[in-house]
C-alpha cells in the first residue's frame, strides 16, 4: 500500500512539476471579439495559450495592436499588416519588422513609426475588415503595408462580406509580461488542462508499434486552380481593400517561401511564382502598389549562405522569418517608401 | 502500449506457466502479424526447421547425419534470409556487371520481412549449439516457438541464446514488484533514448544527409554526429524497451549495449556495441574460421571476413559491406598493435587518444553506414575533412543537436566515473517515481510530430 501511495504521489508530483515548468513557456492571453453594437473589442471569456517563442504583438488599452505608448503628432505612421510572420513568430519584439523599420527611419532622420497589426492565420480579407478601425484611430497614417503570401489572397471558401472580424489574441501591453513573472503570479489552469489534453491525445498517438510505422509525410504542395480562376476574386479583393483604406496609401509586399533547400541544393525559384505574378499583375491593373521580395531573399542567401526563414530548431529556409528576414523586409519597405514618397501611378 | 498493457495484465492474473507461455506465443505471433500476417508462415517455417533439426541431432550420434541435419538447417534458414534480403542486391550487382554486354536481369518485388535477420540468427544459434553438444535440444515445440518469436526481441533483437532463454521457460517466473519496477525503469530509459534523443537527432541527420552538398563542414559534422547519436539511442533504446518489457514479464535478457562510445579501442567498441550480434559472429563465424589460432595473418583475415559478413547482415548494399570491412581493418590494426591490452593500463592521455582514434573510426564508419551510395559518402567525408573549403556552404547548428548530443555525451562520460550509478534510480527512493513519470511526460511533450521507425527494423 505504501509503495502504491508513493507511486501515485510520484505521478502527481511529476505532473505538477512538468506543468509548473511548462507555465514558464506558455502564457495566457485573453480573446476579444469585435462587437458591432458596442463598437469596440470585448472579452469573449475564452483564453488562448500562447507558447513561448510565439510572437504576439501586443495591444494597447484602446485596442490598437502593435504599438506601445501614445501617438506623437510629429510622427507619420506606417501600419504593417500580416499574419504570424508579421506577428514576429519566434523573434523577439525588439528584432521584429516593425521595430526595425522604426529604428531605421529614426536613424535616417525620417519621422516614421511602424505599427504592426498581425495575428496568426489572418489574410487580406481579415485586414480589410480591420482597416477602418485603425484608419480612424491612427493619426498621420502614411501608408498601409500588407505582407502576403499566395495563400493570403485566395478565396478560402469565404466571401469578403462574411466573418467580419477575427477574434484577437489580446496580449498584455508589454511583451515581457508573457514570460515567467505572470506565470508565477497567476494560476495557470489553462496550462494544466492542456497537459491533460496532451496526455489524452498522446497515449493514443504515441505508439511503440510492433511493426514498422509509416513515416508521416510532410505537407504536400497545395494544388491551386489556374490564375484566371482567381482573377475576378482578386479584382474584388483589391477594390474592397482600396475602399476600406479610405484613400490612404496601400502597398502590398509579396513574401515567397524561398529560397529553400530541396533535393540536395538550394532552390531559389518560388514554387508559387506563377500565381504570385498573376496576382501582382492584377494589382498593377488596379493601381495597387506591390513589391516582390523574391529577389531580396534570394540575394541575401547568395551573399551569406543563410536564409531569411527558419531558426535553429527548424530546417533552414523553412518556417517563419528569422531576425534576418525581419531586418530585410523592414529595410526593403523603408527604402521603397523613401524612393517612392508618393504612390506609384497604375501600370508603372 | 495497449498491447503491452493487456499482455502484462494477463501474466499477472494467470499463474499457470503453460497458459502464460501459450498466451505469449499467441501474442508474439499477433505482434508479428500486425505488420504483415503473411510472414508469420516464414517465422513458423524457420522455427519448425530448426526445431526438427534440433530433435534430429538429439536422436542421432552419427556424424554424417548430424552434419547433414546442420546443413539442412543452415541452408533453409540462410536460404530464406538470403532470398528475402539479398536476392535483389545480388541481381542488381550482377546486372551492373553484365549491363555493358547488353544483358538484362530482372529483379523481383520482394518484401523484406521485419526482423528476419534477428530470428534467423537466433534460431540458427540453437541448432549450432545443439550440434556442438553445448546445448541439449528441447522436446517442447511450443517453448522453442516462443523462444524464436518472443515479441519484445523479435523484430530488433537482442539476439537471445537458447541456452539463456529456454531454461527460463521451464518454470513459472515469479512476477514481483521489483521486476515490474526494473522493467518499467528500463523501458522508460529506452523510450527516452528513442523518442527524446534519437527521433530528434534523426530530423537533423536526415536533413543533412539528404542535402549534403549544400552545407558547410560544421553542419556536415553536426549531421554525422547527430547520426552517431541517433543510431545508438535508436537501437539501444529499442533494446532497453525490449529488455525492460521482458524483465517485467519475468524473463532476463543480457545487456546489448554498454556505453560503446566510451571505448578506447575498436576492439573494445565491439565488446560494447550490439553485444548479442558481435558475440554471435564471434562464436559462429570467427571461431569456426579459426579465430586467432591459425597465425597472425589468418587472424586478420578471419576478422575481416567476419566483419564483412557482419556488415552484409545489416543490409543489402555495398556501403554496408564496406562499413563492415572498414571495421575489420580497424580491428586488425588494433590486433597488430595490441592496442586493446596496452590501453587498458595506459595513462589517461593515451587512453584519451585511443578514445579519439576509436571515435573517429566509428564516426567515419557511420558515414558509409548511413549514406545511400559511395558517392554520397565521399561527398560527406570531403565536406568533413576539407579544411580549405570548410566554411563554404549553408551553416546550420540545429538546436536538437545542441541539446541531445551533450546529454548523450554526459551519460556516456559519467559511466566511466565513480558516479556511474547516479542515473540508476533505486526503487526505494522517494524521488524515483517522480523522475520516471517526469521522463514519461517529457516524452509525451517533446515527441516529434512525425514518427520515425526504428533503424534496426530494416535489418
């Protein structure tokens, strides 16, 4: 009996230990949803667990994401829109794209300040719905810079009018609070439930099987329709984007998933180049400025034998932008706005 | 996990030895059939052939008949192994030779049965031992069938000797709390080695080996050292799980690995790596060839032949043959300089040099073992040792390497110090359950997303 009690206690203590250590790496943020009646974001009551190393560009109390402190009347603001890439997944806040942009601008004597509105999973149709909110609240808005990949401009089975505003992961004001201190202060039940869920799913998933198990295959390349099939949607998307920007400048920046290491060599070509080029063509027709970062990333890799994507715990060239990637994009965006202080004419 | 749990529950509830053994036999065949039921017949044939050969050897003293029975057993067992594992290899090699003459030889679509190398060698050891009169043949077919098919060690070893296992089957094993604890502990260690270390290192080594030409020298070394860690943790991890499971069921297997990367000579390495195979090769190949009793040159030849065939056992490819031969030459070199005996009593700096020399040979050998071709192996070695172009290429020091390899190095290093029992958790310590369950949690939390099959399943 004593032995049984010892082992049961051991299981409980081990679970608590692992949970406690896990809280250092997992933080909770509240979820908020836009409420049309109230005209603001309200707490949904649900919380999300955000793993350490995941980017969460924080919110101010007034619901503005991606900037801390008040706006200065002397500054012009550039809003960067995106998904987990712009949210600076796995990159510290101080090295992220929007901070780099602001530092670069200050160093070069431009009174520009970047704001980052981004969350994992968002695409351009989400940004369209959020744009009026930020347009009204950010003074001296110089430009909206939207970073996109081909997946962000696909219909996704949803029309522009549906699913108006996404749920936001509302993180505390200062990113530092995502770390250990709040984990100690707060009672992290969320983490404990996640551990229990993990136990439930893992005991089914972890199989020391008798026979050879098939290795899970990596994600295959998505099958796209031809570009012509998407053109009507793209025209609508860009029209709505321009309308929601309310006459403010919009610059799209295409970020490809290349270069990559494949089949024993570095492949510089973008697998989705055809679709991306077709979209950029429609942008040109509609008079929307668009930049292509394919060459920027390729030149960086050729010069340094390093990649703008990937971290030490991922394969080189795969995954989100690393610090170098954020730096490159910030520099490219900054240089573009310096070289083109006014919007480009259509088909330029 | 459910399979093991059900099996354990049955064994703890049912006390009758015969019932237990029959259940284990059925469970073992079910285990094998789970992969491919068609090859249960092959397992049964090899079992039957060797059992009948053993019976025949028991019943006759006629030298000619005994030899004939042994030959039948060898031909059947090795014939099956040769066909399933090596037919296409030899056909492809023959095709490469005759292709310039415009001839074409077709290969067959043959599925390699899982574990065939292991259970073939295991059952052959029984027949040979009976032939040599070192072991009394058993009359109990079910015991023998269980010996051959016992599921913890069926598909990836260790290669258990009949003289060790058959006596254990004769009487009911007492299933005590101590056994259950020791078994669980060893199983957990094996799980940690496999899931936390080997599978994570596999991600690094696979990516580097698949894209060898792209990386710089540093990254190539990272990939090769990752593979060095991976193959040890994968194989010894599985063995630990097998031995742990068997122990919990009341059966004891011999150790199959003894911190091989602490070896100061290649000879010592083979005393610590895959011990069941190296002793099998020693007893059934090296010694019958003459061992070291026929003069120095013949000793080197015997070593080389044994290791070449040992390499071929691992896989049907010339890179495996080369790997075996490479180790054979290293063993001959050891023997020539008498390194094994000299380094045993040498001062620490010399033993360190011996260790570095051994690790270099082992690591270079793994390059051939892992590479798909000689060209790929050459590319890898060039990258590793070309000091002029060492920094050219993509640089990637993976986090998995930085975490897993030091952990592995630590466990190896501590095994040669007076703190070597530090990691052996005792049952009567209050923290033992905490640590073991915490390890299980870590396995669950950090298991890679993709399942990596055990490397030695393919042998």
